[in-house]
């Protein structure tokens, strides 16, 4: 079965970009079912790559192999998973009580699959129908390769409609965790709720950024906005911050954050439930100041039509933060919206600084931790940005 491209549409796929959108497709030969293996060919019939077909998705084919005749079978996926595991071993991220992103979708050549490891547990998330259909095989392979206590499935909001995939959260193999598990990160202990936490239970992508920001926290009053379970807040407190305040709109997240502070015997941390925008605005009105502010909001732009509104949201957050920062204060401004580039985030900060008459010096431009590798063939996977700046 073959998917035939329109003329002059083959170049990205020769360059190993894994997404074939419907607009690039001229014809489909052989009547493949959704999830079937197909060959991608040029308009002249030249072989390009092999992938999995999905008539229900805007991404009509996800590509996995550029070798003609390569079956996308158990051996193929075992090799890909082994390669991903070897990278995390090379990065020294396989500590028994630690966590890491074991498979990062396009970054590991497995478009539509993420696997997070939390100590003895694995959490799978599928954003592609073809791999979702193969979930039992993939869970079995991971079980063979790593022998976890359990393999758990978490679903991504909105993916069912985008991909035509119907999945339910729950156990795939082994045991189900009884309540939160404890993860060790940079010497701190964090409870992770695999069944109910956001995403797969924790934000592993900020591991290195949390540690880097904490280096600047000693002696400062710190505000962690959108604190979730307290990652930035607890790192700052452990590093010697004078006072740390975490704000989030989720009571479930704050319950975890408070328990995490107790686990680590960090008493100079407070957590408050509030709308973060309203909370920051009220603190401005009260004349409060901070020495370090972390802005780590959820994804504001899930589609291009939401981009302008998302930029307004980031602008408002940065503007409020600059008004709250004392002279020589530190701002860590994070963005996980893939549609917003690092350049866009920097330009926004420059505009806000000019309007607020504050001098801002960029100290670091950072991305996700190294277990979130970016394929140079698919730079769209470089979603997380973190700007660390001094505000004078």
C-alpha cells in the first residue's frame, strides 16, 4: 500500500521529517486501514519512507523508517526503544529512585509515543493512533527491557478527536500504584501521582532548569507562579531562599506541593490556591516585591488560532512580574507552547521591559532537560523555552 505525494512535496521527507500532512497527499493506493503500514512515494513513484496511515488525522502518515522494505514490526520497535534507553543510560539518568523521559516522541524516532520513568514505574502516553493500536506490544517490550513494577497508560486531552483514537487511563502491565510514588530529583523527594497528576504525573522537562534557577535563589524572597507540585519552589528553598511562595489554581497540585515540602523538611515555603493572574495583580496593588520570580504557566496556545491570545497572556504575566521584582531581581520566564518560539518570547520580554522602563539582561536561554532530545529533522519538538534574566 502506498501514499503518493503531490509534485514538489517530497523534500521534507527526504530530510526525515516524520509528519505527512493531508495537503501533501495526492493519492492513496491499496485502501489501507487506519494504523496500517504504508510506503510514502514521490509523484514519480520513488520510495521515500515507511510509516503508519491515519485517515482521521491531519497528519495522514507518521514516518518511522527510511529503509525500503523495512517492516514496522516488534523487532523494529524493540530496536528503537533500546536506542532510547541507551541514551538515558549515557546521560546517567537511570538512577533507581529517579525519573526521566525515556521516550520523547519525534526526538527518539517514535512519533506519537512518550514514555516517562518514575523510579520503578513507567507511564505511556500516545498521541498517534498507529502506536496507540500497538500499545500492548510496546508495553510488553518495555516490560522485557526494563522490568518495571508496572506500566501505566495516561491519555492526552484532545488527542481522541484529533487522531480518532479511543483510550482510557489505566494499568497496561504489572501493578497499579497505590497512591503517589516518591521520586528523587537533585536530592529532593517529590510525590508523583501517576493516576491523577497533570500530564504523566510530573514535569521532568524542567529538571535542569529548576536546579539552575535555584542557584540564584539564596537569600531572596521567591515567588513560584503556576507552581504545580512545588518543583521550582522546593529547589529554591533548599538552596537557601529566605521565603518561598507558590501559587497555583489546583488544590490537588497544592496538596502534593505541601506534602513535598514536609517530605523535604522545608519550612520556609507557603502554597496558596488562587488564579495566578489575579494573585500577581493583587500583589502589585499591595506593593509587594520579590527577589526571584518563576513564571511556568501551562500551554496557552494549542493551535495557531490561539496564538495572539496566548501572547497576550505571556505579556501580562511578564509585565506583572517586572512590577513585582526588586532591583537586581531574577526572572525565570518559561513557555511550553510549541507555537511560540524563543525569539518571540525574547521580543515580548523586550517590549514589556521597555514599557515598564526596566533594564533587563538575559543571562541564559534554556530548553528542556537532555532526556527530551530534539530531532534536527523535526525542530517543532523543541517546545520548552526558559529565559533567565536580571531585572534592574
